[in-house]
C-alpha cells in the first residue's frame, strides 16, 4: 500500500462505503454497504451502553445564550460553529447554533431534571449528527464537517470520586468495543492544552494508521463541577444541603469506522471484522448446465442453515465468471467464501476460503457447519486483532534523543519519550519537532528528553490527523 491516501479514497468509492460527491465540502452520503457497517457497529455499541445508560435524543439546535454560558467550552469550538440566523425569510431574534457537541444542549435540561440525590447518578447517551466547520483539509470519515455517527454520553454524580469511576467505566466500554472490532489503541491523558474545553482532564484513544499518522478514535472527559455551576445544576443531598454535582462525558464518531477500514484493509480491498461485515459469508455456486439445479439447491440449503443460526449470508448466483465474483468478494471484505460445484457435491464437501489469510479448507457436509463457521469467524477476528496490535506495538519506538524524533515519526512510527510534564516544555517539544504530543501514557522517572529535568511521564509523540 504505497499511497495510503489514494488507497483510502479509492476503497471508500469502489467498495461503495460512502459517496463523497455531495455538493457540500466535508459531507458525504452513506451508501447501503457502508451504512450496514455503521448500523452493526452502533448496534454493538448500544448493547454495551444500554447496560448502564439510558438512550435519549436532544434537538439539533442550541440557543446562542446557552452556548455562550460556558466561555472556555465555547472558545474551543467558536471557529467551528454553524449558525442558523433565519427562519424562512425572517431573521431570528437569537442565533441558533447547530450542535458542534451537546453539552450546552443537554445541561440546561439536567438543571430541570435533577433536584435530589435520588435523581443521581444520571447516565444518558445519544447517537446523532454534529456539525463543525472544519477549516483544515477535509477527508471522508476522518476530517469532516458533518459527523454523522457521533455517539456521546453524559453522566452526573454526587461526588468527584464517582465521576472518576465513571471515567474508568467509559474507558472500559470503549476498550470492549474496540476489541470487538479488532482495533488497536493507545490510551493517554491529553496534555492540558489539548484537553476537552472545560474539562478537568481528558483521556483519549488513538490508533496508528498505515500512513504513519495517528487517528483519535474516542475521548473520555472528567468535567468536574464546571458545567454544573455554569448551568445551575444542583441537587439536595440526604442532609438537605444543596450542592453542585460532578459530571463526565465521552464520545466516539465516524472515525471508528475509518480506522477499522484503514487498519485491516489491504491492496485487494476491505478486510472486515465479522461483527460489522454486511455479509459474513458468501456462497459461490460453480454451475454447469447438467448439475445447476442440484448445486443451487444445496447452496440454498447451506444458506438457510447458516441464516437460521444468525449469520448474514448471500448466494452469488449471477451469470458472471467465478473469477470476477472472487475479486468482488475480496474488494468488499466478506470474511468467508464458500465454493460449491458439482464435484464438491459428489464428494459431499465444500471449500471455505478466508478473506484475511486467503487460506482454503475443505469441510465435510457431514459435520456441524454452524459450529465450524462460528469458530472460523472467531479465528478471523482474533487474527485481525493480533495482527493489528503487533503492527502498532512494533511501531512504538522508545527514544531518548530529541533530534531523532522527527525522523522516526515521519517514517511511520510513534515515539515514546520521557517528559517532565511542564506545559512550556511540552509545547517546546512540539515546536522543535513539528509533531504532536498525544499525551501521558504512564508515570516514570529519569530525565526529560527536552529540558533534562526529572521526568514525570512516559508520553507519546506522533503525526496526527
């Protein structure tokens, strides 16, 4: 994959994931295949969220006065906000922001809903569109002006300690969904100048893409009581005292789908984890005139058996050459292919071919095909996960020489260095290397790579999207 950018653009088009020709820059149309990937991803995420959260849906528009209440938060988004100024031809008395994120939409309602400690904790989430006027070079699913798959969670707690635990819970949820998708990640504490506006601290998940850049795929924030004070959210505790609660929020977006496409794909096309593949198994009948009915009958029998077991299956019985079908199967990333011809029928067996390794195995139709396919799909997920994690871990390079960082990172790696934790020193590292500090990976000792003083953290440095 010599030119990742071109490959990514081509695969989104050829595999019919999205159509980026929509006549507004930075906005695209989800096509049926891409929408199904999105759908199955959101279904699995929803299962995890529903264990501990309630799903809600808030309006798209936010009054300017509500958006303006949290000055630090607004400052972080002020250059990205789309504004509605007219209703038809009539100018509005107050501008309405199209949500860049939903804190200032949700928290005024929290102030109405939360009255007593018995109302806490409150944990809600929603999957919505958000709009941000992205001024940098846009790229489908990665850097867009309309985020169409933004799942954000907002929680409220009596104590700061509960908020800390909820941050850990949010991180755990995201670890589970990324593991299901075989997406590798680093988890870092963002530096103070790059945390979520208004948050006490931010944790972020980043993954390494094959062009050597890192892509932020999720964030989790402890908001402290900042927003509670701003939006007058109060509760009465068991002693009758009125207090401000503590809040968290966390979210992920279209970038998750971008990362799974970018991380697992190859020169032949998509390589999809079975969990989100629109079709998990395709059956290709090898048809000859004198045996076509028998072959198609057995193909449908196998299809019905697998579908009844919950698998997503299709039969590709189009009147085109098998080679073209194989090519399209690889392009679309279908995890398993079953070939079935008259000779296979005579021998009571089928050939099963994996998309991830191209390995072919014979399977006797006297066996339990449901159990076999289920195990095979699990093997594919585990292989994708191991391969992706190995790739990322091999490209995290420990360094103690500041002069070598830029070269190492621009060759497709993440640099792991020791840092004192001082903001000015961290910004100095970024200025000297023209790279970004992702954040703190863990505590450490030794010498800071920049100032030489006592180091406090192991931090990661990369070229980011």
